[in-house]
């Protein structure tokens, strides 16, 4: 039996691109897991060896300032935002399931990982489509000259040049006949 349902859109809205990586911040994960941010950070610090730099990092002051400025935050929203948040990559979110064992945390973790996988699959699908379009564009580029020649030939057939023609018939006394 599930504790609560978490729509994909909710999870996607909490995934940010920082340092070229898709990450979730500690505050959002804590909210989804139903725990305090402070408790989440404590648990991570107790098991910090499980979180190498490619699993989790702390925003720099500059990144934190930029990230905060992107959101219209009220004073109540600033609670928990006094310190630069921990940023968890997909692998870091997976590792969190090893240190937070509540049923809600486990179920939420599974949903988050599934969303990350869907996002990666969509990226691969769109990348394949983009690659096919580029190949099609290259093929069209190669055939452009041929296509232009075909259109020129069609134009000549549709609008032949009208050169003056000599009148057909008999000539008398080596006289040239008038042109039409």
C-alpha cells in the first residue's frame, strides 16, 4: 500500500541544472521525504563517505546567490536558505535511500529515480531525432544542385525561349524569305 502519490510534474519542477548536471537540492528532497532539511543534512554528514563529488556537492556562494535570485522568495521561503544547499545528482538521490529508511522516503526515492530515468530516455529520443534531421539536411544539401538543374529544365519546358523562326516554304530566285 502506498503512503502518498507524487506526480512526475512535482518532481520535475524540483530538478535544476547546476554545473551542467541535473540536481535536486536538499530542501526539496527533505520536503518530498517528509523530513526537516536539517535532519536530512545531518544524516548525509554522518555518512558523507557515501557521497563523493559526483553524487553531491554544495553550491558555491556565487551559485547560491544566482539560484536564489531566480526565485521570488518571501521571508518565510528564506528559512532554510541561509546556507548553500546540498545538491544531489541522480546517483546521490539513489544513495539517500541507503541512509533514510522511512517508507515515505523509500517510495519517494523510487519515484524520483524513475523521473530521472524518463528524462534521460527523452533526451536520448530527442537526440536521435535531431541526428536524423541533421542527416536529412546534409542529404538535401548534397542534392541541392541536382534539384536546381531539374527546376531549370522544367522552367525551360514551361517557358521555352522564342527565337525568330524562318518561314518554311519555297524560295524564289535565291531570295531569303522573311522571318515570322
